[in-house]
C-alpha cells in the first residue's frame, strides 16, 4: 500500500466485470486502480475499451507480467476465463501479490469435481479445496488473511445465501430443492454470442443448460461446506431480456413441527434468516417480494420466504432472492472481499 491506498490490478480488463471493478474503484476512498492488463489491446487506454470511463480512468493497458504487477499493486482481480485464470493466479501468487479470482477455478472443493464439470486439467491442483470462498458473510475470518480468494459465482450467490442458513438450521429438507433463476444478458459476458444478440434475446425468455449448468455443483458444494449437510439441488437458469440482475425462486420442503401452520413455518424461516444476517450490511430479509430493480447497481441482496398450502397444512417453502449479477454476483463481491482482506470497512466503495 502507498499513501494508505490499496493498489489494485485488473487482470483481463475488457469484460463487464472488469468495467464494474473500475467503476466501483472510482468511488472507493481507500483503493485505486494502478494496473490494467489485456493480451489483445496492449497500449490502449482502458477508456477506449470502456468508453464510459473516458476522462475518469484512462490508465494504459499493459501486458501480463506478474513480477512487474507485484511492484505496482497490492491485490490483483483476475477477470479471466476458467483454466487460463488458474495459471495467472498461480503466477501472481508466486510473485507475492494477493489475488481475487473471478473464475470458477478455485471455488469447488476437489479436483475431480472441477475437472468433471469444466472438462480441463487443473493447472494448480494442489490449491483446489484450499482456497477460501469469497463470501464474507460466512468466511470473513479466512478471507482476511488469504493470499487467494475464490470470488463466488453469480447464480450460486443468489441461492447459497438464502438456502445455506436454512439447511444448516434443519428447517428445510435437504433433498428435492429446486432453484429457478433468471439472469440479465450481461451474465453471459461481453463476447458476442448468437444467443445474446439483440434479436435473439429481446422480448424472449429462455431456459438453458438444463440439469447441466456448472453453477449447480457449486451451489451443492458450498451449501454442504456451510451447513455440513449434503443437499440435492435441481438448478435451471434462464436468460431474460434485461441488462443486469438475477432473481432466483427456490422451492423446498419444510421440516415440520407438531401443530405447524403456514404462518408459523414462514415466521420460523424468516427469523432464522434475519438472525443469520443481523450484522451483515448487504443482506436484507424483507417482507415484500424482491425484484431485480430493488438491488440494481448495488452490492445488496434482498430475500424473503413464503409457504404454500392451506393454513393448517403447510406445503412447499418458496424463497425469493434478488441480486445484481455484476455487483454482489461478481465485482461488488470482489470489492467487499478486498475490503476484508485489507482491514477496511466492508461497505467502503459500495
């Protein structure tokens, strides 16, 4: 750190998550962007790649050189695809710089699970299962001293945060949990793809990767890590015609007590969530039904619970959670993790 400012490097600077990091750092009182790298746009100002930064962040893009970056930055935010990210994270950590990795390369607990779902050989296998998951609401103590932090996935954040406390408390059954998620198009990244072209995505909602999305095992893995219980999750994501935001609706069966009613089950689950997140500034357990517009452009999470069935015969529990996929689902979470790593107020810059 210089002048009490945290120096931040962006590794892979051309995507939406990198833009969001740069935007958030402009309002951060104790951190500044000092390095931005790109393998394809070296020498160009960052504002040429992201015109919304013109006149505010014109730092020149430079090649990836871990030794040089370590001299210029205290922490690197690695916004690279899986596989490629792990190699860069390894090289940065070896050069002595702390790293927050946006990819899935270090989120899962075992090499076989990672290689099964991502289809590549992991380049730094000895660290898989030995990197803290970047969710300060559950792992702040480990994040504070970590050399590498695995930034959470966007869909998993919207599911883990409401489900893990309820599973841990034994309030919902661990099998037959259904997660139905809707995401804005920015979740697919900035590179052009057929399914995210305007004429394909506009005025249309579509499911994709049914029973095969890579965030499914991440949800199961982390809920197990937090709760100590194995869960069975069926996850279906949907692409929706909006820029940003995720709304996840989850269905589970409650663990009933004698004399339970719909209202008593709802009250018990809401009380557990409120107690879990009582001292967490970004998590809000609300009475209304959350919507993506309630949290857009923020690091905040809104969640609530409903219970189906006649009053005296409670049925399914319905949990609704809204986040911003680019903020709490990616770059905002990274800033929050950085704040924890360097002993800064979690809400700084957010």
